[in-house]
C-alpha cells in the first residue's frame, strides 16, 4: 500500500553556518564597533546578545537574512521574550525540530476533512499517510502545501 511520511526537520549544519556568517557580519559592521554584540549557538538554541534592544533587533534581522539565504524556514524558530539588563539585551531563540502533538492533530484533522481516501497516523514526531492510490497521496501533499501550517513540512519516504 502506498505511503509517505510528513516530518518537520531543519538542517543543523545550515543553522550553524548561518549563525557563523551572522557573527562575522556583526563583528565587521561599523554600527556594532566596540560593542559586545554577538550570537551564540548551543545545540538547538540561539542566543542573541547586544547592548540595546534596538541593536538586538538589528542582529536578529542579520540572522534572519542569513537563514533565508540558506533556505532555513523562519517558521521553525520560536522566539522567547527579550531580557534587558543595564548594559545588555538578550533573546533566546529555540529551533523547533519535529512535529509537536498539537500541530500533528491539526494536520491529521486537515487530512481527514479533505475527503480523500487516505489514513493519517501520528508516529512520534512524524505523521504516516497511507492510501490505496498514489494520486490520493499526491493530492494530500498538494493540499498541505496550500494550507497555512505553522511549521515547515517535508514529505519523505514516499513508497509505492
């Protein structure tokens, strides 16, 4: 029976490269001269550090541009609240991997409401979609691409 998996994975290597490029640009830019503005990457968390809230937003914009150039979807980033102390502003950004249960339920509900003759099953952080016809599976992929989902989706493991 034909099937495929719906996953939400981000290439960690691309994130590392984007953070490195953003750090390089921040250190060479004139408006960040003699400031302690930089980015730190720790597994699946990115920390933005700058002297002021305004400069923190500029560092974030640099990071977003670098991620976009490397085809990393911005929807996979979860921004935490900005913490400002006397001479430093920090912001944590979580990189989301996998499909959480709330989004998985929404996606399976979308698939069931589409009226196509397929079954969707949540398997951990991915969703397996099976059906009798290959065309139905391709219709599900097209429908999910058209739908506005909060997380980036990839369609892998397509089998006949």
